[in-house]
C-alpha cells in the first residue's frame, strides 16, 4: 500500500517537472501584429531550444548598454540569448572586415546601403546564407517588391534583406508669394522655370525696392541638380547608347540640356553667382535667408530650424512644390529612391540550423512592423512593448506622435537592441512624412510633395546595387572630371558645344569599361525595358 502511494507520487512529480521544463524553455507565442497577423511562418510550431543569436550593425551616436532593460525584455519575449553589437559608424567597415577575415563573423550583419561593395565581395565568397526558401515562408519577406531583391541577388540566389527607405522622390519648391507678387504661374517646364528665375532676379519679387534676390540656389558640384524628371537626373542610368546599353546620366542628352539651362541662367545672374565654391550649408542659407526663390524639398530630413529662420525674416513666405516636367521622350516622372537604407545578411554557417534561422527571421519580422502614428495607441501591445511602455519609455503628444522619455544610453526600450528596428512601410501604408515637423508651412509643403509622388509613377533604374570593378578603380576620378568640366560650361569657361569631346574623354579614360561592366550585370538581371511603377 505504501509502495503504491510512493510510486503514484513519483509519477505525479515527474509529470509536473516535465510540464515546468516545457513552459520555461518553450518559445513565447508570437504576438499578433497590428493587422492580427504574426511574423512566424505557419506550421512551424514552437521551438524548445533557447538559441544564442549574435549580430553586428552600425550606429550613429552611442550604443545602448549591454544589460539594459530593453535587452532583457527582448530575450524574455522571444526566449533567446540575443545580442547585436552596435558599432560606431566611423569604425564599422574596419571592424566588420576584421571579424569576417578572422573567422568571427556573427550570425547576422546589418550593413549600410553604401557597403554594397563588401556585400558583393563576401557573397561571392559564399559567406552569406541563401534566403530564397525562407522568403516563401514569411509574409513580411514576400511583401518586398521584386526590384528590391535585385541588388542582393547573385546567380539567382538572394543573400540580403533590404530595410525600408523612401522610394518617394525629392522635388523643388518655389516661393509662391514671389510668384503671386509678379503675377507668374507655377512653372511646368524648364523654359517657364527659366523665366521665373530671371524674374526673381530682376523684378523685385519681395517688393522691397532692392535688387537682392535671384532664382535658383545651387552649390558646388552642381548641387542640387534641379532634375525635374528621370530624363535629366545625373545619377540615374536612364538613357541608352546606340547599342542599347544604359549609360550614366552625367553623360546623357538630358544632362546636356540641363547644363545649357544653368549656363543661360548664370549669364542672367539667376543662380548662385559663386556656386562652384559654395558648400551645402551655405547653399541652404541662400534660400532660407530669403535670397533665392527655388530650392530642394525632400520627403524627409528637412530642417525645421532653417524654415523657422526664413519665416522669422519673412512671415508671409509661401511655397509651392513643382510637379515633374514632361521630357522630350514623353516620360513624366521622378526616379525612385533605392528603397533600402541598410540590408541584413545571415551567416552561411547557419545552413544546417533552419530552426534557428526561422527564429531569427521571426524576430526580424517583428522589428519591422509599422505603427501608423495617426492610428496607434498604447493599447497596441506590440507598439507599447517595442518602445518600452507608455510612461516609461515614451509618451504620445497631441498629434499622437511618440515622444521618447529616456536617452538611448539608458537602454530602456527594446527597439534599441534589435539589429534592425526600421519599420517596413508598404505601398498601401501612409508614411506620414509631414508628421516629422510642427511648423505648418513645412508640413504643408511636405504634404504637397507626398501628393505629387502619389500622382506620378516612379522610374526604377537598372543599376542599383551593381559594383563595377573599373568604377571602383577610377569612378570617383571620372565623376569629378565631369563635374569640373560641366561647371566650366555653366560659367562659360568651356562651351557647351564641347559636350561630345568631354564624353569621349570620359569614355577613353575608363568610362567605356564601366558602362560595359554595368550592362553585363543589367542584362544578367533580365532588365530590358525601363521600369515605371
């Protein structure tokens, strides 16, 4: 009798112990996203293993502490031992190169978009894990447009995951109050823009009885470009040569037309007179001090301080954003941005650990959820957790925009510890660019730009992500050559009629090889007709 009771008690204890172990080591149930979905592939079940996941990425500023509250929250939520080293940007390439060369490559690396040369070199050495099969398992990966996979595709295998960056294009804003004062329409072509720029220079648009204004603010290296469509853009491979090869915009007919436009305005003193030696900060000052009437506007990254300085000088200033101009070939639209600001790679040594890879991709997918400010509330558990809980890590302002309550060095918020915490904003999402600002006029101008980008298709160039060995060798030198010679054409120190001779010099000094190498890759990608969408 006593033996039977002892055996029964032993069995019960074994069952309790087994259940407790299962609860402690099992993966947490994936948290639903804002649309009710999860970032875990269906049918994979829970992993019983607590994976150690290493990573490295770059950071601007100081990294959070290794043992911060947010780090502990991340590991607890996903049942992992997860740590991503945040390397100061200035040392990133040096340190990552040393890691890879020394055989100490972490499980995952998040690169800057400018590190595409390292990616191509190491992918060619089989350092990264092919992701094709995993892409089909995760909805958040399947949502990435096909063209954004191209820079990370080698021989049909995909080795990198792009992180969202706006594809929306920049444009240019004109002082609408000056247009109204002179009775001028909003320009819709370069001829009309030329007339506006000259009028801003000669006809006292600010009505102060002084000749103290001019048309376009522009600085060294012909920046900004004032390209009113892909046809004229200098860094977009839009044009083709007689053999059908895509060529750099800097030697295209569109660029030649633009240089002639600048030359005509320079003669009329309608662009920044000493532009060839004016740096970017001073170029901004030409517009925001009330001197120039036309300047750049971008979907994000505008300076509210600059705008407030201009409005302090002239509170009546108003702005209108230009729509793209119709090009000679009938096209009308701007060029899409690269669409990625960074990209993630996984170590090829993970090939025999598919469950660990799935766990890493589950975590990565969670960190890319987009929380639209105008709709989000602390009741959204994912949002509240990600940013460290309302009242602890953040508060919401009157516009429902998240305001951090701590410094990054405190390590309070989990988002600080993910290898990539950039939300993926899909084509049907509202990126809410204007909510980055509080000044009404900057908000309104940004909204104009957003609306223009929605109205027109964007051109997706074929060269993004391609590395040419010849360009690596002489590309910077040749680009500077073209900038210098085109600057001379604008100022009249070299005639625009020398254009073909300048192009031939570029080609003979290595440009032909650059074009050849780019087009080999463009054709290998299957890119034929220009892509607008």
